[in-house]
């Protein structure tokens, strides 16, 4: 049997002052191929339910997003850029 490709999928979570991010990203042959980020609003009350703000998808160099209308979009994309930088360091720590 010849192994042609190895794909590793990692799950992570990150919290900023803007939101909680649930991340799933895939690495193939040391290349980042997919990042799926689900965005949850910060709870204002301890027992409040999670508020889904949207998601951002990076796949093969393309970015797509679906975010609710009243979300702080510039802040969420700033967090997204920081998360992508951290993931890329994990993929290629140089």
C-alpha cells in the first residue's frame, strides 16, 4: 500500500474580548488547507445561552464568511487574522 496523502485535523478554542471561537483546521503534507471557525458571542450573564454570531471558512486560499448583521465584523475579522497567524505558526513553526 502506498500512502499518497496524510491529513491531520485539529480542534481548538480561543476566547477574545470580542467572541469565543471554535476552530477546526486541517493540514495536508505540511500545508494548511482548511480552517473552519464558528463564532459565539460573549455571554453577558452567567446562565445565558450561547449566541451564534456566524462562521468564517478558509479553504485552499479562499475566505468565505457568514456573520449576523449586528455583529462587530471588523473586530471579528481582526481576531480571525490573529488566529490564522497562530495556526500557520503551528503548521510551519519556523
